[in-house]
C-alpha cells in the first residue's frame, strides 16, 4: 500500500492501495466449528490467517496509474529480478531477524520453504542470498501483469500450499482480488497537515495521537523528559484504544471518522490525562508484533511516494508456494473472533491493517494547493503510528533534522495479554531517572532496550522538501527545492540521491 502526492496538486491526488481480503468461505461460524474462539484463536502462523496477497496487484496498478508513460512494469521490476537472480549480501540486521523468525516458525512446528533458506538455514550476515524462483515469478509478473500472479501457475501454487495445510482459499478468491484508489485522512498540527491511509489501515491511530498531543506544551516539557514521555504514553493508550475499538473494513462497518478526528473529541480525551499518575481502565485491543519494509522517494518534479510492503510477522505464515520464491503473510491474525466487534472475521473482509505510509504538507486554504513538506514512514506493526508521531514531534517541536529525528531514542507502548498490563519500553539513551519517575507514576517500564531488540522501536525513512523544521530560518529563506533525507540506524536502510 502507498500514499502518493504530486508536489503541488490538491489533496485528492493522494492515492492509496489496500491489502487483500480473507477467503470468502472463512466465516466466524467456520472458525467456531473448528473449535476457535476469542479466548483460543488460531496460532499467528496458522494457515487460516493467510489473506489474499495484495502487494503484486499494488505494484501493477501503481505503474499503470503513475508510471506507464515512462517505464513499463517489466522495466520497473527488472532490478528486483536481477537481485533475485544474481543475489545480494545479506545485511546485519536482516540476517539477525531472518534467523530469529526461522527459529520461531520451527518452534511453532513449521519449516520455512527452502527457497528462502540456504542449505536449510537462514543466511548469515554477508552471505550472498539468491532466489531464482522469485526472479521467475517477477519476470512473469512483468511480462503478463496481474494475471501472472492471480491466475495460472502462481495462483495454483498458492491454493495448493494453503489447501495442503488445512486452509480454504480458492482460485476465485485470488482472481477476484482488486485494488482500490482511496483518498487518505488527515489532521492539522501547528501549521502542518499529516496525511495517513484511511481504514482498514491504522493511520487513524496516528492522527488521534497527534490530536491528543496538541493539547499539551510538549516543547516546554523537554524532549524525552518524564513529563513528555508520560503524556506520550497516555496519549498512545487512548489513541490505540479508540483505533482498535472502531477501526475495521469500511465495506463492512461504519466508522465515525469525522467525530473521532474532531478537535473537540481529542480535547475531551486529553482531559483524561493527569500528570502525576498513569490512567486506569483504558481498554486494550488485539496487539502483536510485525515486520515491514518501507521506502519513500521524491523526484526532481516534486512527486512523492510513501510506500509500505509487509508480510506482517517476519515471514508471515511461513508457507512458501512451490517454485514461487515468497512466503504468504498472516494478516488475518489481526481479525477479532468476537462476534460483535467491528473487526470480526467475515468472508471476503479486510482485517485491521497495521501498515501505514505518511505524507506531510502545509495547511493550504481551500483556494490554495497544499505544498509537500515530507514523505515519511516508520515500520513495526503497532509501533508505526507511535513512530510517525515521535519522529514528527522531534522535528516540529524540537527542531531536529530528518536524521536526528530518526536517531533519537524512542518509546514503545504495547499491551501484554499475558500480564494484562500496558507496558512502556524505553530505548537506550532515555535517562535512567526518567524511567524511575515513570515507574513512580504507575507505568510498567522496561529500560533500557538495547542491541537488536531496538528494532521494536521501528525503522524509519524520511525525505523532506527544504528545512521547514528549522525555526531559526525564516519561511521565505527555506530552500524548498533542496531534499533532506534520513535513514533509521535501527535497520539496514540508507538515504541516497542520484
């Protein structure tokens, strides 16, 4: 899925692609007949959590909508084909998590397909990994477009591996998949406007969080101070609670977006926060970990693309269709099995989607066209809206440039169903006295989070048009045609200009 804006076009020029639906026959009644319930759902790696893959259709439609006059789909995919055929040296962070997810699948009684291993093992850091099966799949996609994936050889291989493992996805489920072009949702914050994907994606959570934070003097509280983190944590709890309560597939449920995004509602929610003590009684929802790829691009004409692909939890279900070179995601693990929940599983329904890609513009009036300020994203399941807002606050409130904003230590708020508690994870670099003060206020704090475990705080990328975050430079002096970029040190990404 992606969000895209042509530099100075109206907001309606944003484009968004959404993910796939559950198999049409996969209803709550079907799952209950198999013995599943809200208290005992399928394992996250269960075949029943595989929804129709949406990324290949997204790639095809993206090129058709925006790039076919310059490059064919075959040309666009040629670089990916070459990497898969020739191979690439696996980077350090990727190698670490590759091995961890292979181990997690084996602990769950599953084996990742050989296409994604080397001699039965995850590739080591620096080891060259080749995937000729994926190269062939990409070649076919480039030559024939969506039918190459959603019909024929690849579609049959997907249905076969799902059927062999007890699933019920059909060729019709795949061939009937479609992408959608949707206008994103947004909110204003101190002269800028943040744009996020609409439901069924959790962009709503980022906007709710931003609206709540607007009620507090964050700059005066100081970056990563105990007051700042306390307010951030409480606002995250409120925003995620609302998102998880109201967010689902808009084709199946009515979502009160206008009410939720109204500034009076956020003011009301902000009044629940007191500075001396953590809130009680904030209801949690379904929360799990994830693994995602994000990139952003701005070209010489000011066209921006903010783009996310994801298999959700590492290698998703771990199922690899024969001779295809990719694993099937497990996005269905985000469905609720509570019959009256807005995100309850229904055949042919899209689940609550964690992946979000963002764009930032100025706050144009109705008579003006919005000016692009930045393309940005932070990966990591339910960390994503938290990451978007923390990085944005680093720039807007504390004057950090894109790289500084990504480098700064982060906070991750999540709900632990095992202990029935909200947990606050603090990255190394947050002061110990801050952690102790947060504990005194009633927060359950884990500090410090170090090493590869820092990946839970997300991995982001940013490109900005000029240095609008720099309050010491007048607006008239901003070099708006100069691109500034940053890449997260918690991952293997980089910032490049060419």
